[in-house]
């Protein structure tokens, strides 16, 4: 999302986000593109439209994943 290697962040991006780093989706959004994220959300704690310049977010709910895990005994 930022071009920066994830291990170089002070805190891991999946739990804390990207801090003040600019993401590619923010640059695309400023250039007039509409952006979206669909699937697992491992890029920070906040999941709402506008985060990191993403217009449409349809992230997989963690609770749904847990139910599937219980159902299939994984």
C-alpha cells in the first residue's frame, strides 16, 4: 500500500495502520480514481470508507471467519 517493507514499521501495519505514510490508494483517489477494498482487511484497526483514500470497503468480518472455522473444524 505504501511501497515500504512492512517489517520496517515501528508497529505492524495490520494492527496499527500506516501512520502518516501516504498510500497508493490515497494518490489514486486524489487523481480522481474511485478505489475499493474487498476481502480481508489487514491494514489497520479502522474499517470505514475514506480510510487510506479507499472509497468503498467491503471487508470480511472476523466473526464470520471464526464461524466458518468452527463449522469446518479447522
